[in-house]
């Protein structure tokens, strides 16, 4: 009987259920750590690229193209222009064009703004240089204008591109004491007006005379009025050539205050018209000195002139018995 009881004892089977996380173990932690490390490396790389100058980037590129040559010889673009160690790159503690770790947001913004302005200046200078070349090409391609080449002077100044048209003894821009443009100069000014439409810069037009004064210039029509009227006459010819009126920022007469040939005050070279294609800095300097217009009373901008004297349709200056013609 005892043996039969042992045979009839029930068999109990115990099942153990494993949780979901226990099935994967710790493999997910390793994958997540790898992902976080990769993201940190990526953002660190982005930060380094953002704070690296263009010259250093070129140096890094050259290093990977020919590492042994750059490491041994260094040279332009290899990043060692300001470092005593070849290939050492620039010192990150320098402030010129470099954002340092720990700088305030305002200082970083200042660096960025300064870099943008420098880039704008370079682009604008390049555009004005191209305009200078274009004007020279137009003058050389037109036989009539090519004959006036000796009277046209182009140069770059701190205000922008300056185009000067000077008198010659046998080929003046205006008759003595007159503000009427000569026909051959009218064609030149209109051609310039057409070329100047290719750039958005605003203009200053200056009229100049020689030092020969009116005998009654202190009380009546003088070189100041004459130079201003000649500048305005030149402005009208530029506009007739297609230049928009809105591009005119300043029209002024300077009489003999800025002589081109100071050794010969009465030289024909001093009788000239200057057309200045202004850069942004020069334009801002002029606009900064203008009074603000009251709201609701703004009127269309009018070119500034050095004189309010009106020139008769004939273009001849008012004459009195005590006056002598000015040049």
C-alpha cells in the first residue's frame, strides 16, 4: 500500500514568467549611451565650425589634403599666420574677429555686426570698382566721348567713386559766367546717367569754379551761386539720361573752396563738376546730419543746393555794371 501511495502523489509544475526588460538585459543602455555621445560630438563640431574663421578652415582643409607638407612648411592659409608654432592656428584669446568662450551675448552680437559691415564694405567697393571699369569702357567705345577722355578723371575716395569732368582751355563745360551745359558735355552727362543706373548707390554732385572772383560777389551773384547752378544743370542732364531723381542725395556749389590745382588758382582744371557715387558710410554720414521730419508732414526729398538763386532760361548769370564774369 505504501508503494501505491507514492505512485499516486501528484506532480506539480511551477512556471516562472520573465519580465520584458529582463529579456533584453542592459543592451539598450549601451545603445543610448552611444547615441548621447554621438550627439554631443556633433554639437561640439558645430560649435567649433561656427567659431572658426575662414582662414583656419582653409588651413584645416590643406592639412588633410597634404598633412606632411603643411606640418613641415606651413605657409599661407595653413592657419599659422598669427601663431609662433607652424600649423598652430590662431590664438583663441585674440579679440579681433574672434568670439571667445565666456563673451556676453552683446559682445558676440557686436563681433557679428562688425564682420557683416566689413563684408558689406568689401562687396560695395568691388561693385564700385566694376562701375569704374564700365565707365571707362563706355568712354573708350564712343568716338565722341573718347575725345573728351583727357577731361574725365575717375578715382576712388573715402566717400566712394568720384567722376570729375574738368575744363580745358579750348573745350569748357560751360561758357564764362554761364550755367548752360555745352552740347558735347550734355551727351557725356546723359551717357553717364545711363551707366550710373546699374548701381543702387546715391549721388553727390559738386560744382567748382576757379578763384577769379566777381567784383561785387559779396552782395550779388557770385562764384557760390554759379557753382551751385552748374551742379544743378549737370544733375538735370544725368536725370535726362535715365538716372532716377531719388538717387540724388546732395547737390552743392563749392565755388573755389576746393581747388584741384592749388598752385594755379585760375587754372581751367579748377572749373569742374564732381559726381560722387557714395558708399554706405558716406551716405549715412550725410543722412545723420539731416533733421528728422515731423510725422505726417513729410514731403518729397529735394536735392540740397548751395544757392537759392534762380538761373534764367538763357543760363546767363545776372550782370551789373560793376560785375565781371566769373569762370
